[in-house]
């Protein structure tokens, strides 16, 4: 019989151990199905479309307009002849406008419009079958002096491709920051609950024993009241811990979009060696990209205020007919050399100055940021190394503090130490347990922040997943 009970207990404990979720399993589930995965995909999709938006400025931009049925009627009267002519038109149509900016500082524009007259009555005579017309307006402008908008837009697109990869890596780091925070915060609440529960149960026994001792006159009133106060407050704290733990369970299930089994208390820390002999190159590159973007935007904004010299070609092609509009034939064209000097009023001069000042302010910000990046990076590395050393110390100290706490309970029960000494030892142990979890969180979040400086997000993914 005893053997059967032992086997059942062993099987039960084994099943509980197998159901526990390791930190690696938690990360994998969050990566595959959790809210973090959803947010990561949305952020990466945004970065992809942002880069495509910059690319779209280099490609021909086509805009369409469609004219719904349009009816127009008019009457013309020739003075002295006494003749009145009625004009009546019912038409459908549309237009397509194509704009293209080339990196050669060339601007192209073409507008094609088409009108299909269902009713075409002109000076009293109606054309059977209606009338169809088409027109093409084409212009090309080649700048010889003036900001090259097409070239700057090309550079903005190339920058956006680099920035996209950096931002996508940052999105991965944000995922891990959230995942680490949720897990360690949960462990902190869980550990606080476990410690609080253990305290409450022990003080319940101490309080009952003290209460009996007080009734027999063996314990003074001050000691009795202090133990009673400690016990009552622990009972209240336990209820609060239970509520916090239930809320934390719900949050974790919502974050994972699935069940959340009892987690293991071991945390997989990010390897410190990933950051040895590294430099904040990625953060510096990101600042250089943003500075270059500011310069490109400044040059494009400046164009509307600065003098420009350009050659321009304009041509018009039209066609019309009863059954079809026929072939487009050139009506006219013009070729000109233009010198544009837009300094005609104070508002344009002020606009140019403000545009330049905005750029200079951004340039100063860039220089300040580049100076502080290295300082911030070194500070983070120092903090990471110190935190790692503290974690090592706590791993050695915690077992000793735990043993001291257990020993102090026995010594208190036999009257070898006072209640205040027991409380001090107890508070020291509990504070150390919670501080250790806080150190784990700080270490890993700091490591992820450093990763955004050095650009090794993929190495972290390989290590953790």
C-alpha cells in the first residue's frame, strides 16, 4: 500500500514538473503566438511600407480623374443677323497625369485627357454618333542650376533602406524587452506571494503560541502586541499578494494568447560575451542617416526659395473624330531657357532663412548626439558589468541568507534571539530575494539597450530562440 502511494505521489510530482514552463518555452510561445509577435509583425510591416513610400517618390506618379456624365447647354446669338444657335453637349471623360523626377535634375510631366460626347450639338447641328476628343500635354524641364530634388529623393530612399533594417532589429529588441519584463515581473509577484505565504503561516503559529503564553502570564503585553500586529499585517499582505498573482496570471495568458503553466524560476540571461569588444556603430550610423535626411529635406525645401536656371520643353498633341479620336497630332511646342529668381518679397526671404536655421539646429543636435553616444554606451557597459557581478554575488549570498533565516526561526522558538532580531533577519532575506529578481531584469534590459547601439539583435535571437 505504501509503495502504491509513493508511486502515485512520484507520478504526480513528475507531471507537475513536466507541466512547468521553462523560460525558453515561454519565449518561443511569445515569439510564435503572443501579442509580442503581433506587434512585431505590425511594426516591421510599417517599416517596409515606409521604405516603399520613399521609393514611390522615385517612380512615375500617376493620378487618374474620371468625369461623370456632364451636361452643358448654351445659346449664341449673332447681333444684326437675328439668328440664334443652340449648343448642347452630354459627355463622359477622364484624365491621367504622370509626374516623374529623375536624379539627373530633370522634371517630366504628361497629362492626357479624353472626352466622349454622347450628344454633340454645335451651332444647331448635331453630329450623329457623338464626338470623341483627346489631348496630350507634355513638358520637360532640365535644371542647370538649382537643387536636384530627384537626386535627394533617391538618397532618402537609400537611407530608408538602411534605417529599415536598423528599426526592424530594434523592433526585435523591443519584443525581448517586453517579454523579459513580463516574465520577471510575474516571477517577482509569484516569489513575493510565496514568501508572504510562508511568513504568514509561520507567524500564525508564532502568534498562537505567543497568545497562549500571554494568557498564562509568560509573555509581556508589548511583545504580544508586536507579534499580533506583525501577523495581522502579514495576513492583509497575503490577500493582496493573492490578488496580484491572479491578475498577473491573466495578463500572462493574454500576452501569450494561450495557457500559462507554472513557470520555472530560472532566467536565461543574455550572454555578456556578446557585448565584449563592441562599439556603438549602429547608433552612430542611425544618427548619420537622420542627419543626411535632414540635409536632403533642407535642400528640397530650399528649392522653392533659391534662384534656378533651367531649360523647358512644352508640347501639345490633340486629336478628334466621330468614331474615334484618331491619331494625336502636335499642335504646338515651345523651347525656352528660364532664369527664375524668387526673391520677390520678404516672406520668401524669411522662408529661406527659417529653412536654413531649422537645418543648422538639426546639425547642432546631431553633433551633440554623436558626442554623447560613446559616453552613454560606456556607461551602459559599465552598468551591465556591475550588475552581472552583483548577480554572481547574490547567487552565493542567497543560500546563506535563506539558511540564516531558517536557523533564526528555530533560535527564536527556543528564546535564543529576540523578535526584533528575527524580523531583521527575515526582512534581509526577503529583500535580497526580490532584489535579485530586480537585478536580473535590469541586467537583461540593459543588455538589450546596448544591443541597439552595437546592432547584434540577430545574435540575441539565435541565442534565446
